[in-house]
C-alpha cells in the first residue's frame, strides 16, 4: 500500500482515441485532497466551486467536488502514480 492509497478508492480508464484516466478519491478525503491539489496545481477555471480545471506540470485535469479527477494525456500507470504522489503528498 502506497501513501496515495490513503486518498484513492479506485482508478478507471476510459475508452476512445484519447485515453483519459478517472481517479476516484475516498469520500472522507475529498476536501483534504482538493486543498492539497489547489496549493500545487494551477487553477485555470472554477465552475460554481464544483468543478476545477487545473494544470500541473504538463498535464491537464479536472477535479469534481464529488471526488472524481479526470486526467488527460497520461501515458502509463507509472506517470499517473508519480503525478498523484506529487499532488497529494
């Protein structure tokens, strides 16, 4: 178990030409994860405090207040784990 597993319930992939990755944050850790991510990532847009469009390093992603994060352009699981570790720890 890695330290980021304290925050993550599951990781899912999407189908299609552009493979997006959906990371679901544990319900009781959603606010804590959002606070950590907002301190490190660049906020591009916020919609009613429910949806946050963010960038970190060369990656774009969207954080939903429900605890879902959709990452675009992640090539492999190692890149995802490195990114999540940088954002959440």
